[in-house]
């Protein structure tokens, strides 16, 4: 009989401890333990109380007991490799379920060790399996959320925004996705408040699914009205998402043939409907479908979808506001630009205005005295209504300056003065005004073509130089000094270049978007290499030559084909500098105007105008003296002399014997003025002639 107080042998203690430890590990551990023999058959597993899993899988090969679909064939190879080498595998992610277990596949982290006996013999394997299904779902949702934030909201185009959403969720979060937007919202209108009326149409904005494009597009209509009593109608009524199970017996499917078509085509079993809403207004609707192989949507999925919908709704609203403002600004821009190409006697013009984000592009063809033509292209950087307004201000100023017959460099210098005043006005706005923080930047090129000297005088302010195409299709080098851009702090003077232009040449003026580099300029030259073609076709050819989507900011192109004044529409006389010259000039003018079959009133008015101009030149000017008549849309009279001194309009008193000459001229002529050049000056008048316009 042993003593009750005798110590327990150490081996007995160890055996008891080991048994207790194994009991706890296999019956209460959250980690699934699996013991495999050398033939990879399950000999013991941990299972919760009341589970019959052990009875189903014990004695079976591991890959027979568990169906691991991702990966499957490699699982047996993995276990055999650990068994052969003894090198453990840690935290291998696999997906599957036990044979006969209900529900979809789950995610597991598997760690495998080889079991060795005391003598080193291989006894089998121990596999520790942790169910990480919920963790993997959360990680997947986080990935989709990050993908949404990356792909959605980076564009001010509603179609791009909606397409970014469906591309972010399909495949993975959904097998089929549709984004529908209220039709009026796509047009820039304010979104309607909830509940959305049954008569309000929604237009499909984006679609993506795991099928070919032909089958996908036929499932969803371009526009539809939401049938009452469906998850879609309910979602846009109370602005709450829905996730519902789909089956052929769903009673509301009879009222919604579109959803029935999608369900049949995809064999879809789960639908989530999320409204696109902002401040209580409805912008649209997102529909997400899941088919075979995907789990039904749950509350966690709904939370993610709501987060995505809020982000998309905000992006759509931003795009809508931008689109509306852009339409207004573009309308203002079009109203401020020339409404057609004005015909000129010595130059033909054509233009193309490409729409884009930047609506500050402008162009002009301005008729000047002496059959000359001013050619203008400019650009105000930016978008929105204020950019269009600034463009209109600069265009108005340059038109007024053109009428003063100034040299191109002087025109740009005075235009820059106006730009400085506009910048100062903007800087003086309150700090809270958004315009106060927006800088101004603009460029302009101004050229004057003279058909008599066949020269083009050009100056530019931070703008690309014009391209000249000779009648033979060659492109001679053009050197036009670049002046500072408008609104720039640089106060460098503007320089002028005088280009000799052959008759039949093409002058091309474009904004910087068309001529950003030498390669682009070469592309434009190639497109213009056939100057005998119709000008509008040449404009179109330049557009066709551009790479796809290379002009998102828009552009303006102005082409001019140089010509000459027809000999039968101009008369020029060299006059002697003496007192009888005015009488001689009247006779010459009368004969010429009779040859042009002009009416008597015009002939008499012109005689008087020429008499006064020639008298002034004889009395106050210096020889040589020249008289020129040009018959275009109006009748132009010019008297040239070499004196730089110009006469001034005076308002003579009743008793004064002189001083009424220019006053009479101003009353008879529609326009009159003085033009200076290096040889002296020219006094000119223009008269409207009935039947010439």
C-alpha cells in the first residue's frame, strides 16, 4: 500500500498535462486543427461541440474531405511537399468548404507542420486552419473602396464618372452593374427632389457586365421610367438602398421586364439598388447584380455601396454644374465671335473653332483702309463665364485699336495696357471673391496684310508665330519676334516683322493647342501643303491630322489666302503738287466713277471729298502726291503725301473763311482717318455705295 503523500512521477505528470492540452486544443480552440497520417488521411480534427463534421471527414483524404477551389489541385501537392521535406508552410490563403457543408465557399488561412516521432520517423502532418472569411470580405471591400476613389471623381464629364464606377465594381463586387441618371440632370438641369415621380425618365449612363458587349447592351434600355412597386422606385422615393434576393417568383418582376431580362441572362440571384442622391435630390440610380459563384449582398456590402454612391453623386453634381456653366460660357463665346467669314477684296479667309474646356479662344478678320486686312487670333487661358467675358473685352479693344490704323506692335502694346488694367481690377476684388485668386493669362497674334505691297506685318504677344505656305506648297521659315504674353509682368517691348507674301499664299494663325511644339507645327504644314484647295477643306484637313483626343482644351484656326485688288476695281494717279491739281483730281475721279457706273449722288459726294483732300495735301503737305480709288464693298478714296503732319477736324465759326474742309469730308464719308507709314501719310475716306454690300 503506497503512501498518500508520495510524489507523482514526472512521466505521469507530463502525460496528464499533454492529454489536458490536447483536449482543450481539439475541443475549444478557435483554430481548426487537423491531424493527417502519412497518406494524408484525416485521423483527428477539432470541431465545436454538437458538430458532426468529424464523423463526415475522418479517414478520408484531405482533398476529398475539403473542396478547395482556389487553389485546388495544388493543395495536395502542398501537403505532400511538407510531408516530404519537413519545411512548414505558414498562412497560406485558400478558399473552399468541407464536403457537404451548406453555403458558399469560405476563406481560410492554413499553416502546415510535419509531425516526427522521437526516432525521427514521419508520423504525419498537423494543419492549423483559421476561418478568415469576414476579414477577407472586409479587405476586399476596402480594395473596392480605394479603387472607387481612384477611378471616380477625377473627371468633370458625367459619362466618364459613371463609367469609372462600373469599371471599379465589375468584376468582383458585382457581376453586372448599371448606372442610370435622371435625363434632365445629364443636360445640366437641377436634380428633382425626392420622391422621384413615376413620369421622370432616367437615361443609362454606364453599363458593365461579365458578357460580350452585344448581349450586354440589349439587356438595358437607353431610357426608362421606373415601374411602381419595385426596389428601384422605392429607392428613389425614400432614398434608402435595397438588397433583395432574385428568383422567378418575385412578384414585382412582372412590372419590371428589364430586371427580369437581366436576371435570366445572368442567372442572377442577388440585386442591390442604391440611389444617387445629394441634399435630398435624386440624380440617378445604381443597380448591382450578382450571379452564380458570388454570395448574396449583405448589410456590409450595402454600406460600401452607399459610400460609393455618395462619392459618385457628388462627382456627377460637380460635372453637372461644370457642364451647365460651360454651356453658358460657350454660348457667350459664340455670341462674341464673328458670325461668319467676311468677304474681302484681296484676301479669302476660313476658320475652325474646336470646342473644349478652354472657351477663351477668339479670332477676327478686320477690314482696314486701303484694302488691307487685319488677321487676329488670341486665347485667354481658363474656362467658365469669366474667361469668355475677358476674351470679349480683349476682342472689343483690339477691334477699336485696329480702326486707328496703328502698327501691329503698337496695337499689342495698347492691348497689353488694357490687360494690365483688367488685372488690376481683378486684384482689387475682395479676398473672398473666387476671381481674386484666379490669375489671368492670354496671348494674341495680330497681322496686317497689304495687297498693294504684298506684305504681311506681324506682331505677337506670347502666341505661336503664323505659318506661311507658298503657292508651290513649300513652307518658308518665318521669323517673328515673340513679345511678352498679355497679363505678364514682363515689360519688354513688342517687335514687328514684315513678311513678303506671294499672291496665292496661305497664312495660318492658330492657338497654342494646335502648335505646342515643332512636331505639331510640321503636322499642320503637311496638312496645308496644297494651298490651291478650298480653304475650308484645308481647315478640316488640319483638324483631321491631329492625334485623337489631343485637343481637350479646344483650339482656333484662321486661314487666309492672299490675293490682289483686281485692276478694274482700283485706280491710282500720281498728281503734281500745284494749285490746279484739285480740279484735275475731280475730273479724273468723275471719269473713273462713271466707268464704274456709280450713281450721281455718289459721284458728286466723291468729287467734293477728293477736292478737299487734295487741296489739303497741296496746301499743307509735301510731294510726291498720289490719289487712289478702290471699289470694294464701299468706295475708298486715299490721298498720299510725304508729310508726317496730319490735318485736324475744326469747327469753324460763321465768319471764318476756311477750316471746313475736313468737317465736310466727315459729313459725306461713312468713315475717315489718317494712316502713317515710313513714306509719309495717307488721308482716307470710305463711303457706302448702294448695291455694293
